C-alpha cells in the first residue's frame, strides 16, 4: 500500500487567506489525526507560533509584518520575532534604556508577564531591583543594569503631575519642560523642589537630583533636610532683615 501523501500547499493557501489557525483546524485540512504530520508540513513552509493564547495559534513567516518592536498581531493574537513570551520579555528589557516595570512590559507586549519575568530572574537572565516602591527589571550585566537604573531614577525625578501617564511625550521633551519649570523658581524653591524629589526617590536621591538639575548634592541635601525639619521661610527668598537696606529717606517732621 502506498503511503498517504499530505500536501503542504493546502496549509499555505489556508493560512494566506485566514492568516492564523489552530492545530485542530490544520489537522482537519490535511486529513490527519497526527500532530507531528502537521508540524512537519509547517516546518517546510516556515511557521511561527503565537506567544499569546498559550501558543495555540500558528501562522506563516510570509504572512507576518513585524512592527519596529518585532511584534505582529491578527485578531488580538500576538506573534513575536523573538518567538516565545519568555524570549520576547527578555529582549524588550535588554533593549530598554531604563528597564521595565512588570505592568509597563505587560502593556507593551499585550500579555501577562509576571511569571516569565520571575522565571528569567531565577535563570539569571534578568535582574531586578526596587525603584520608587516597585520592582524594576533590568539587564544582568552590571554596567547596563546601572545605566538602566540611573535612567529610570532620573526620569522619575519630576513632580507627580508631570508623571501622569496621559502625557505622551519623549524623555527629551519631558526634561526640557522640567528644566524650564525649574528655571522659573527662586533660590529657596529650587532647593526645596530638589529636596522633595530626593525624598521621593529615596537612597541616592540627592546625587540623582544633583546630576539631573545641575546642582551640588549638598544643596539638594539641604533642601531635603529643610522639608523634613519643617524649616521653610514662606513668602520670601531671604529671611527677614536680609538683603540691601532701603535708601529712601524719611521726610523730616
């Protein structure tokens, strides 16, 4: 008896038309009950498995048009140039200049990433550290990790209102806006602003703010301590009695 010949072109035509399909559908098209038979034909055609929906969907490389992040979707099913969700999460974190919080990465890849991130940390393929009360995922390599953490801390050294997620602007535009705002403040206000943001950042905040705003770290520390001690003079830059005395002469009685 001659063996049954399965025609891979049947799968190609179907996937070109419908873009994606699940394994049971492809098995019916080929007329086989064997998963391995389908995968042999898919390998001949060059296929990709989705990284969402537990990898249940398949497509052909020729059907995909990846965006600049290496992602592509059809009917809310997502595929990645990097393959699996684990590999995609790792690639995104390593390519980021400031690392990723888990919720940010989930938004970027349209999938839950807590478990993949924890697994990557266990495998020592990624590192993590607490920044501003949240776990920041970064590269393992020390210099890259340090730069990502510094960039993240610097980007967060801004007032809460400016950090609103509704503001869709670039880091350079954000920095320019902060420097413009900072330049409008008087001497005491600048010191207190830097001190407040240093308190928010926590350990290393004085240095971060000094670098970001071009201040001496001791000035930031002074502003921080003034706020903690509630030692703030309201309504004037200098304490009462400071500055040049008035030269206006009083008229004789």
